[in-house]
């Protein structure tokens, strides 16, 4: 959230200097000069002026607030908030001070402290900032419905508070609540006349109701395009390129769609927070696994202990964009399943285990250590022993060796889709970045990653001689009942008619945390089958992927 913390009153410097000649303790003139210094990034002089103001009148909040803001701009959030908290304790509970502490904690991602701060003051003051921050924290914790009330409160309290509208738009769109989206859009248009993001949201709405040409007309308006790419922050630019890619594909301008996706990917990879991710990290891990889980080490695979009962545990794996979210939603519709949200429950246990161990140690885990890790895994979510637990985390396929050693009795569902469709879809999709997702920069990095993932996967299948159930995305589309009946039978469950209502299940979920959120609420469609044939670029990697196309009988 961007909220102006320092008010820039850029006035004639000499005017205020003249006032101070006759009235050296004039609070307003000294304050304005301090703000001019801040605007000029002359923080040293600004601090001197604000400190002098504290001596002139320690009861007024402006000097405290602006001195604090300088420390905040310098990155010293603790000092900034210490100044403001002293004012609250020693002078008064002042809403600009309270709001600024909240913003500082939010920007520093100190969410526990932020929650305590909000809860202390939110019932004492009507503050659009506190309402917004409360809504943000609720969203972060997955409490989407509750968060909506606070976002609505924030814009009711301050009808010009854009950040409240911004997150509400995002929330309504991700929940496919297009009527509420449109109502909010109409309301915002009466307030904001030249807001660039509002034009973007109007285009997004038109896209979601399949009015593709009007959507594109807004996006390609010369003035809007120039402002979007020059004046907006990098995340908004990425959203802009992403929507351009999606609209062009719907209008069958496939090469343009691909090119905008590449622009978006480069923009996302350039985010400051994403520069820490390196595709080599996960590729190096796969390389180590491929060497270790080989026939020459199979003698080490002796009697693997079972540990605690986990016969009801299933791992749903697959390359991203292979239909795992669709399967998740279908299985979630069964009364006897517990499908976990897509979170790294297993990876957390894995990372702790390998912190100070070599890879070979996984085959030497004794009974007590295994039980400890199993209990840690099950304690990370609401475990229901009487239900089939389905852990859907697609790239857990890379960790199948760890999975089958820790949970030897667990079942494996492998989601399969035409390899070239998976690859093009990964390039065209805007993923939240991690060491795995950075591999989807372009068609070549994605195809290399695909090869590596399936090479190690079939190493595991051979090493453990494991049974798994394969589900083809295309078969779900063409022969739903037959494909899903076989899957349900594999899980030792009975088919339930409610499975046909999986779209209703999707709509009832507060949040679907994958890029497929807007697709699983739609009826099954065939346009995603052979999607790769629309894109000329895919021909460059067809030979590299041919072995998997043949293996999966495409």
C-alpha cells in the first residue's frame, strides 16, 4: 500500500525564511521548510528543523510524525515507530500517528506486531487505514469473507481511498464474483476519472465476460498504454502484460499473446523480491536425486519401516498446468476426502530433515525419527484419520523419493496432460515465483525443466517399484465419468453424484490459490486441448519433448 506519509508543501523557500527572521519560533514556517527539505531529500536539515519543533511545542503531532517519517524513509522502522509510540503514551492517542505506525509495520512485514496494534485501536477510531490493514491480514490468513467487510468499511470511511478498491477488485475477480466486481467498478468510476488501474480493471471485467475486442481496445489505447508502461509500478506493468497476453490469445493472435507473456515473465523476474530465486537450485537438487536414486543404490532400500498409520494419505502430483487444480476440485466434492490447500506441508518437513544431512540419510531413518517427522507433517493441518487425505502440491513429484520413504504406504496420483500443452501453459501463466516457477521464463527453460522433472520421477518409480494411478486431463474432458470412476476406485471410495457438481464446490471456496482459479468454476471445455498447436514457438522444442509425448501416448 502506498500512502503519503509526508505532505509536500512546495512553496517559495524565501517566504518562510523571511517569516523566521521576525518569528524564529514560528511553528508553521519551520514545519513548511522542513517539508521542503524532505522533498529535496535533504534529510539532515529536515531532522534539525523537526527536532527544533519538538522543543517549541512537544504537544503537536506534526513534528513527531514527520521526524518519524524520515527515519522510515531511511529504513529505520524501529526508531520511526518508537518516536510515534512515545507520542501516543506521553501526549495523546492521535489517529494520524496510529495510522502511520500501522503503515510502517505493514511495509516492514511485521504482521504480528501489526495485528496487535490494529486490535488495540480499531474499535476506538473510524480509520480507513486500520480497516484496510485488518482486511489485508484476514486475507493473508485465508479468511476472505471476513476481510471483505473491512475493505468495504475502509472505502466507506474514505471514499477516495484507492487501496481499498484495489484489493476488493482483486478479491472479487479471484472469486469469480463478477456482479460485485461490476458494481464496484461502476461506483469507482464516479469517483476516479483518470485512474489508470481503473481502466485496467474495466478491461479485466470485459475479458471475464468474454467481451474480448472491447477489452483489447482499452488496453491498446495509445495514451493508456504509454501511461501504464511508463508511470505504473512494476507489478501493475506485469498485470497489464498478462492481460494483454490473455486477450490476444482469445482473439487468436497467438504470437502476440506469447510475446506479451514473455514480457510479463521478464518483468516479474525483475521484481526485487524475486531476484533471490535461482532456477539452478532446484535443477541441482534434481541432478543429485537422479544420481542417488539409481539401481546401484537400491540395495540400501531394505525393510522400510511404516511408522504410524498413514494408509489414508494420498499425494496428488504432476507438472504445473497438468490439471491438478481441476482434480483437486473434483476430489474435494467427495464426502470422504480431505483435500489440503496447496501449501508446502511436506516440503517443510523435508527442509528440516536435510538441513544438516546428506541425501543418502533418507534411507537410514530409524523408526523413532520417522514417526517424529510423520507426526510433524500431520500436525501442520487439521488431520482427519477417518477421511482420505489428499495433499495436492504438483512439484512434490521432485520429492517422491522423500515421500515414499517417509510415507511408504501412501498412494500416488499422477496428473498428466499433453507435454507441449503443459509447457506452453506454464510460459503463458503468471505464477507466484519460487525456485521452481522461475524455470518458466520461456519455452526453452520450461522444456528443460519438464525433462528434468520426469527423468527424476521415473527414476523414483523404478527405484521403489511403486504403484501409482495416472489421470489424463484430456480423458477427464472427453470421458469424465469413466476417468473419475477409475480414480475413485483407486482411492477405495464409492462414486458419489456430488462429484458432478464440482463447479459448485469451487464457487463455495473462499479462495483458490492457483492460476486456475477462474477456470475450475467453468464447465469443462475443450479449447485447452492441443493448445500448443496455436503457437509457432512451440515447434522449437517439440523434438526435445518427443520421448514424453510418446511415453504418455499422445
